[in-house]
C-alpha cells in the first residue's frame, strides 16, 4: 500500500483530480467493508490500513498485515495535503486542492496553537478540482494561495474559490 498511496500522490501532483480520488477511494479500508459480503471477504478491520490486499485466489480481496504498516501515515498525509491541498508551513497555510471535479465544496476547521481558529471553506463552483485559488480572509482578498497565520485568539474565516 505504500507504493499505491505514492501513486495517489503522483496523480495529485499532476492535477489528475479524478484518478487521484479514484485510487484513494480504492485504498480506503472502509470501502472494503461496505456490505457484509465485502467485510467477510476482507476479513480485517475496516478502520485500519492493510499492508496488503491479496489478488490471488482463494484469498482475493482479503486484507493482511493490519496495524503493521506505516502506509496509514502516508494515506493521512496524502488525503490532507495532496487531495484537500492543506499544507501548514511555519507561519502560513498553503491551499492547493486536487479534489474530484464533482465536489462543490468542503471545509476545514484548523486550530492554530491554542486559541486561534481558522475556518476554511473551499468552493469548487466551476468543477475544475484544482487550479488557482482565490482567497478572501476575514473579508480581505489575499494574493496567492497562502493564508498567513497569527496567534490572536480570534476566529478567522477564509473563503477559497478554485478558478
């Protein structure tokens, strides 16, 4: 699963939004147990990344090596950083989504340090999934795709539009 997750990362970097999401969903363990039949074939926890999903009979579709792989950390990072496009730098948040074109919007609530909240709403009204991000922070248009972070104990509203 490590290599498969890196494929999702590569598709995201190439801005192939639909393929990145398709493979991400294919790897997501919960999607291996949507029905009782799928769960009985998968035979492992649907909330843990499996290191292997077997492709050879008689074990086709069965998961293996759960709780043992570091792939779960990669999966989390790819989901947050590459697909949702949320990257925290020291003093800013960089927003570069690579989401499915049929997602109209999503939001992220980020707590910076102890007292400052950033509510980030990403809109994909043009159904492009990636591209230039126009950002309005607390009513002011920002240049570029970065949200500056401050520790002021306030709640900040960021509206991001993919154009």
